[in-house]
């Protein structure tokens, strides 16, 4: 790939300038890996260089995988996109909408049932306390644990709006994981292992960090107000009450690229058809109608900055991907799929150009400017290489 040196230079420079601690990036077409690079350190308090097989907390990049698992069960008729999910998850049978914090009872019953489609598209009304002040206040007042504790009590929250009325990022996909468990009688870790990871050859992705993965585990870092980076202790509960389908996975860039290639190849990867082509088409289309994904304004600045990706482009949501409806400055085609994880991990899938990329870093807060620069530089380089390659072939 012509632009490999160019991408290497961008990522190496960011690490050498200590703008980011370390990074692994990979890009692939449906048939082959076209870029791979690892730069910087796994942990700024240690000497270990970053390696391509380093293990990261991929956080909300878990969501697309959990949703894909849910869609396997939709294909089998065990789950339905549009029946009330309360039939499968009794806890969601009578959702309560948070109306405020006055003395006269702050909750009222929702007028609509929550469906699996609502959950998969972040339109069920569930929020995250990092971006919704009312949700944060509710957790605080009621002593409800945060979702990252992986305690079942964390799932007992009201919704912030009527189902189907607005896009709001939240704990929805954790319920998709619960629905997978409910209809299969299998814990989510085992279901994903047997039906997604093993068939796709994703042997380094799991909720529980194995001994082999731990030897390659990347440390978490925090960016201070002065821009400096410091290692911080961070690890998800390794014996959780529930496996967090919305953000619990640890994995490698190579494994996640296999997942993106499965999407590019219409449900096929590693010789196995894990989803039908028509299911991939459905997952890749706008599923929120006239609603749009707006700016996510932080109420927890230590964990996340404001999230306003591609502010000039109308953003839709599939099952469960961000969809950019116009070409991006980096060259990503209209109709491409993408999402990210809280510790600055990012991916995109561009079916029109048959290319996907994954870039993994490990620092907070999310949507870090330097990380986004690294991501943009990487992505631009990938498209420059594709354009150069197609030009050569045309010639």
C-alpha cells in the first residue's frame, strides 16, 4: 500500500510527541488486510512497546457484535424486531418515563411498548449518565449503580423519553444482550464465543481477560487538563453479574477487523456464514426514520468530551451502527457504518469501497482531539492508498 509510510509517520509522530500513549491500526478489504501498524507504548509507566496483537478494552465497539448476535436470533425467529420486548424481558414490560425531580412522583408509565428495534437503534429512551444530566441525577438520588459495574441493579432505570421518539445514546444494547440470554438460555459470553467469535476466528476477544490476553493488555491513560497523559488503574469487573453487551469486551484490532470483514462480505467470514446477506443489508440501513443522531453533550468531562462527529453531515442509525449519509472529508463513502468505544477506539466500514478500518488507543476522556486527529490521518491514508491503487490498475 503506497500510503503505508504516510500512515506510519502520522501515528508514530503522535506517539513520539506523547500526544497519545500508543496505537494499533488496521485496515482491510473484504479479502485482505491492507494496512497494519503498532506504535508507542502499551503503558506509559512501563517499557513494553505496542504490538499489533495488543489487547484493548473496546467498550462500545461491543455493541455491533451484540446486535449481530441478536440478529442471528431474529433470523431464527427466536426474537422479533417489532414485538414488545417485554414478552422476552419482563423488566421492560412496563417502562417508566422520568419526568423530573419534583415531589409528586417523578415517573409516569410510557404509552408505547419498547421493541428490540428501539433498543438496537438507541430510540428506546434509555440514556447514559455521562451524557444525560437527568439520568445522572436519577442514579445519584436512587443509589442505582452505573452500568460499568455490570450489576443487574444498574439496568433498573427509567427511560428519558417515549420509545421511538428520539435518538439518545444509552444502555439499550445491554438489554439486547439480556434478550439473547433469555431466548437461548446461554450466558452472553458463551453465546458470542460459540456463534460469533469461534466461527469468525476471533480468538482474542472476550469479556474475561485470559492469561494470554493479559500479557498483551494495554494500560488505561487519562489526559490531564494541561494535555499531559498519565497511566490510571482501570479494569472491568472480571466476574460480572451480567456481561455488558453494550461495552464489556476486550479484544485486538485483528479480531475486530475480522468482524468488519464479515459485514463487508455480507455475513460471511472465515468460511462461515454467520448472518444472511439480507440481514446485513437491514443492519446497514437507516432504522430511525426521520430521527437523527445529534451532538452528545458531556455531563462527565473526566470520561468524555462532547461528541459531535461529522457535524456537517446528517447522521442516521442502523442496527447498531452510526451511518454517515454523505461522504466525509477523509474519503469515507456515503452510507458507511461506524462507531467507537469510550477509551478512544474507533472503526468504520465502507461497503461502497469495500474497505474497513480499526484504530485502537486507550485513554480517557472519549472523543479526545489528538485521538480523533490520529483516526482522521489513518483513514485519509487508507483512502489515498485505495485511490492510488485503483489509478494504477486503471492505467
